[in-house]
C-alpha cells in the first residue's frame, strides 16, 4: 500500500515537472507541419498500457490544418482487431503549437504541445491532461519510418529527463499494411 502511494506521488511529481517548463516550438508554423507523420517513438507510463508495450506498432497520422487554425488528425493504428482509423479534432489555443482535444476514450479535455519540430524530418509532441496530469505521453514523429539515430537518442534523452522510466520509452516497428495499401496514403 505504502509503495503504491509513493509511486503515485513520484509519478505526479515527474509529470508536474513536465508541465512546468515545456514550451512549444518557437514560431510554430501549422502549414509546414501539415501532412503525413509516422509515430516512430512513444514514451507512455500508464500502468494500463504496460501489457501492450511489446505489441505497439508505429502508427501513421495525417495532419490537416483547417482554415480557422484547428487541425484534423487522422490516425491509423495497427491493433489486434486490425487496422483502425481514428479522427481527432485538435482545437487551436492562443499559443501557436499548442492545441486541446476532447478524448472520448478518457472523457476529458487534454492538451497537445508540439515541443520541437524541424517540419521536414521530425517532431516531438507532448500530450497531457489539462488539470489532472497523472499520465502524459511524449511522441516522436518522423516524416518517414526511419529517423537518424541522433534524433531518436535526443527524443529518448528528453523523455528520460521528463521522468519517464527507460522501459516506458518505445520505438515500435513499422505497422504492416496499416493504412492498407491502396487507401491513398
Ligand atoms: C475535419 O473533420 C470533420 C469531422 O469529421 C469533417 O466534417 C471535416 O470535413 C474535416 N475537414 C477536413 C478539411 O478534412
Ligand atoms: C531537418 O532535418 C533534415 C535532416 O537532417 C535536414 O535535411 C533539414 O535541413 C532540417 N530542416 C531544417 C529546417 O532544419
């Protein structure tokens, strides 16, 4: 019991540190951020996610900017039930590079920060709950499945520095046929 409490408090402290000093990419440009991204890295420390860690595949997403500054994100996830498509709608905030969305799975508003991107190669994206921050994710997106090792190492170091345990930092293999070939992407 006591260890559980200590673990929870430590997890909360880690995530509060995450929130404190993370700034979005300077001069974030949504148009340059648009298009296809592959989620080649993922740090996620939720206990409920642990059994799935070795089954995760690299998801593929398409970012479509809307005229009002919001974003539609279409994601393809390879799951045991097959390739699943999900649409997320990210709403702009006053801070470029920062968005909110309503998670139907967790039934709450979360926020998304594009921490670092060079638009043509990689992006580091942080996701957290706005008010209640126990579980946070850091994702590394690449314009292709293969990224330079120094970009991957930088992502791992960033996740470690935010308090993610080493075994929660994944670099999943490519998904097979997800999205299905011939679906246009
Ligand atoms: C964004 O998603 C909404 C909801 O599914 C859809 O109605 C709209 O057409 C989409 N816009 C674009 C530009 O894809
Ligand atoms: C992003 O990284 C790629 C690969 O190293 C490089 O070719 C490109 O010039 C970089 N873009 C910017 C804007 O720094």
